[in-house]
C-alpha cells in the first residue's frame, strides 16, 4: 500500500457556539487545515465528512454542508459516525492508490439538539428505550459493573477528571479550561450513580478537519507530515446486556489491528502518547486496560502511579480529552489532530520533545459499543 501522511489539521475553539452555524464552523476549519499545509481546495481529490442527521435536525444533512467543505464536483462520502472513522476511510482510499489527497471534516452542534434523546434512540425500541437507557444511564451501568468486578474505588474516576481538567487548562481550544480538585469532583452533582457531573463530558459545539496525502504529494509539501502507521476499527454486540460490559472488547480489537499494522508490541513502551475518547471518566481507566497499557483491573493503579499524566511514561489525553470538550461526531477526529500536532515537528509550540508515535481513539454507541484507533508517527 501507498504510505499516507496527515499533512494538515485544524479545529475550532470548542464550547456553546450560539453565533456559529454548521457551515461557518466547517468553512473555518477547512480553510485553516488547508492553509496549515500550503494546499488549496483545488488540490483535494476526495472529501470524507462525518456528521449526525439527528443532531443537525435534518435528513441527508450533508446537502447543506458540501459548499462549506468545498466538496462540490468532487468525490464525496459521508460517515454517519465519529470523524476518526471518516479518517480511516480516507486513509484507505489514498492507500489503495485511487486518490492522492483527501480532506476529512467532522462537526457537531450538540447544544442545538438533545444528545440524550439521540443516545436513547440508539436502543432497542421495545425493551430498552421505554426504560430510558440513554448514554449516561448505560455508562453508569458500565461504571458500576467495572468498579464492582475489579474493586475499583469511587475516587478513581474522579482522579481521571482531575488529571484531564489540569491538562485542559493549557489547551486553548478546550471548552472547560479550569482545573478542579478531587473534592470538587467528588462533591459535584450526581447524574446517574456512580457518575457525577464533573466526571461526564460537557455538551459541546465544534468542528475539526484534517488533510491527508499519499507519500509523493506529502513529501513535496513544505511541512512535516504525521505518517499513518496503523489503524483499526471494531464493534461489540448491539445490546449492552449481551456484552461483558466491564470490559471494552471493541477497543481491544481495534487497537490490536492498529498495533499489528504499526508493529507495536508493547503499547506502554512503543507509544509516546494516547489521545482517547472518554465521554465519562471511568472509561479512561477501562481504556488503559483495553489498549494494553496495563493488565485487566489495573487501571486505577496505573493512574495513581502518574504514568498517564504529563511527564509519565505513557501520557494519556494531554489535550484534556473529551472531558474538556466533546463535539460529538468530531471528538475522535480532534483526538487525531491532537496526536498529529504532538508528533509532527511544525514549530507550533505544542510538540513535546521525544514524542514520535501516538495513537488516537474514538468510541461510539452506548457504553462504547464501537471503537476506532489510528497510530501516527513523526
């Protein structure tokens, strides 16, 4: 296959963006991503976008966004899922040799819709939906099962929130950019037991775009790419009751595929950074285990050791993660943009010396039914 590099990326500042439209968010990140690598829309062969008809409030919502993406008269496809899946789709199109360049766009304005209702409509309409099993309720069942099965303390998810909010305080694009204490998290408003308000991602508006190119084009540009070393995606059973809900099987399978392609044998030693989608704090602990950073049930110990914080041997979510900004549908693509910025030496001030290989992770469905992973290296 042809080597593929991520040559440009951009994201909006995230928050409740009342004065912005979907089109204005998309137009801005597309132009900034293209400008970051010295390309124009005329250099793009294919556009892959990710959006949610439900959150947009209209069917075939791409119809009103193709102008802002510059996708008219180009090969274009929409992914009805997280933006990292769109990135994997674009990667495969270039690696196949059919296209030389691709633009990947993901966006979401959750504040104008109801993420809770959207997640409720993911469930079986006869058995689970009448019970009110939305994303928070499903995550709460997952958290309780995980904590009970492995003896994880109530403070462990709160410690994740403290770590990620501290990281988000240095991220100019984060929606929540203030640090919190362990006591503040533990005393925050209960949502669905055992999940507290500060352990859940906020409702976020935002967009992200990345530009990909085959090896020949990537090397002709005056910027250093973040080369794609591996990718993988997987899904678990649709019904949460049909899964071992205290584990993240989909994430483990997606990561295993990406590791195999990238030649990663020991993630905690071979990866310099992970950017993961933890819509709820306990999910980061579960991802430590599913992604191979530690053994099952050892996530809390790994967190307490400081290994996943800035300066640790395998930092996780130096951007603050989804707990600081969760632009649904774009969240995973933001993770990829953050990973690329860390490993590619662009002189942007956000690269950390010694970081050369990073992984981005995305999740979807109730209680992280689906997963996608992409590994990039400088």
